[in-house]
C-alpha cells in the first residue's frame, strides 16, 4: 500500500502541532546563504529577520514589497522507511485483526508481517524519530522605516507511539464476555501438505526458536504456553507449529515463493521481535493495540507592524520592533496502524481536531553597522541580534487534547562582512535551543553563507548565493548545503533558492535527502 504513505504526507500538509517551533527560514536570499540574514536584514524581509534593519537603506532602495513562499521537509531517525513499510502491510494487519475477532487461524505470511511490524514500530518509538513538513507564505511591505506584513507559518509533525504491551493474539474480552482469538484448531500439523514448502517450513521453525520457542508463540496466540496444543494436539513443538502455519498459507493459495519470502522475513526480524513477544500475556489483546502515528500541526498567521530607528548614543546602531497579532490554529490526529487499514480514516473529522485563537506578540531587534563608528575597519562588519515572540504567546489547543500551546520565544545572533561591494559573507547562530514538531528533536542552527553580485548595477543584477547549515542541538544531524540565484531588473526581482541535506533516508525503497527546502520570492524595491 504505497499510496498509504503518499496519502499521509499529503493530508499532513493540510492538518494542524502540539509542539514548539524552530526558526523558520523565510525568503530566498536567506535560504540561499544557509539561513543567515540577521546582520544583513534589508528590504521588506528585514521585518521578519531583524526589524532593526528597517532603519537601514540598501543602496538607493528604501521601500518595496516582497512575496515569499517556502517549503521545507525534514525526516529524522529514518522514520519514513518504517512508515512506508508499515503502510505497505496495512491490509495484512486487518486480516490478522479479523482472524482474532472471528476465531480463525493465521498463516505464515500473516505471522511474518506481524513480527516484522512489531520490530518496525518498536524502532519508531525512539526519541527524535519523526518527520516535519513546514510551509510559509506571505506579503511583506516596507515604506521607508515602517513595515507591514502578513505571513503564515504552518508546521506539521509526525510522531510515532508504539504499544508493545497489547500484542496478544488470544481471545478478546469485552463487556464481561470472551470471544474470538487466533485458533489453530483443525489445521494439519504433522507435516506440510506439499513437500515443496518444506524448506520454507524449516526456516519458519528456526525463526520460531529465535522468537523464544514454541511456548512463547503459544503464549502470544492463546495466552498460555500450552494453549496451541489444547487447540490442536498435533502442534507440540517448533516444527509442527511451522507445519500448521505453512499449511494454512497453502489453504489460502499462497505460492511457494510467497511462503518462502514470508519465512525469510520472519527469520530476519525474529531476533529483534523476541523481547516484544515475551511481553505478550493473556488479556493484552493485539486487537486493543494503541500503536499509532500522531500528526500534530500548527498554523500561525502573523499580522505585523514594524518600525526601525537609528539611536544617537552609538553611531550606526539601530533598534527595531514588531507589534503582531497572531492567529494560531492547533490540531492533532492519530492513525492507529493496528486497527485501521486506510490512512484517511484518521482524518475524517478534521474540524473536530483543530482549534483557532488569537494572541498578541512582540519582536525586538538590534543591528550595528560598526563602520559608522569605526570607519577604518576592513570589510564593513555588522552585528545583529533579534528576539522573536518575547512574550511567548499562548493559543488554545483542541478540546480533545486540552490545555494551551505556547509559542516560545526565539533569539538569533548574526554577523556580516563585506569584503567588496559585490560580495557579502554572513553567519547566523540560534541563541536559543528550540523545540520542534518532532518529539525529542531539538533545533539550534548554525548558518554560514555568501552572496556575490556578478553584475551589481542598479538597473540589472544577478546575485548568486551559497551556504551551509548545521543543527548543533542534535549530534546525529549532518550538514545541509544551500544554493540560490536571482534576477534584479528595473526594481523588480525574482529569486529562487534550495537546500538539501548530506544525510539521506529511505521512502518506498528510494533513497531521498533527509532534509530538503525550496523557496521563491517575487518582489519590487524602490
């Protein structure tokens, strides 16, 4: 079910996060330079990156409008490989679930899928494993030292939870009655009904031993170590149980190749699944398993009014701020892999899982053009510092979740040099360690970038940008590389930028970057 994975990612773009936010890279110029812009904040985008930059003029342009759009996707802990594999087997989950509810037998293929899924889900439960999808779009207007903007920032987080307690395949107890449960009664077990399947049978018997032996599987299926023998007195050890699983697969018209593949799969994952299988006991029904993938999303729309002003007490030093009203849409939905065979089942009632509210917020920025005070210094150094959401505004979470969501304050420090009029060098560092939409995955970015204007004329310019960035908060995080370019002609400019991680993950058997971003901006400066 490869459509399952794609459906989940598409739905996630429109759902709503109960996690904190990392610093968003808004605009192509910053993205192209690794995500650095605090100390060189210019034009309409200065309001977001450092409102103190609103006081500064870029060449002869002091006003303008820019329309940015950005998309970022990041997968942590190779989580999408697991999601894809589990999604592919969703139909087999339902078959096992139905067998338990109706009291029928399971077969080798279903047992292999069950064991493989347990190991995949157990691996997904680690801290920092998940995925993020971030999108931003906006309108940014600057008139002299005043700016007005409307920007939306939407973040989606995919967070797994694994229930390794409720995995028993025995009878289901509900409302004081007991019914169903996997049963092997009546299944031929003394030998396979077709000798062509014997090699697969031997592999399955070996896998059963790795899982803890016949008694462990009996306990899983029946809730007692002798339950299978009571159901079928022909099943007494690993080999006879393997015969029964193979014969049930034959009865379900599975070919030798299919059963052999299932046997190899069962053998591969048996060792990792053994500790989980051993936790199964009577009453901990697989049908009640709560393993799920939680989709958390925040969507914040900021309406901001900004102003920047030079201070007289220090030449070249400016202070700027934003007054904002923020609409926050918070939501959450869960997809229970063990109980639902279609991903879209988790999103049938989107209106019931989201809640919207408003809150005010304040940003404050500082920027110092050091050459104004010390004109003999080389390369025109600048230093910038910005704090976003100083008051940490809170927003209502859905009634099904309860409580409030706090948009934590963020601080970032920036440095800029200009070795030549056509060449800029920048560094940004997050001064705060920021939570993200993936539980246990923090963000504290280091960004380094450069911009070279290869024509650098007022009426026509082609800027080229490149950079690197690294998440210092996570030791497992690898370097990401960025590129960007644009065309500036008669006050109008169009820019593109992208970023890609040096790390990779697997999605539907394809290697893809663990992180990728894209941004575009159309603007006019005058």
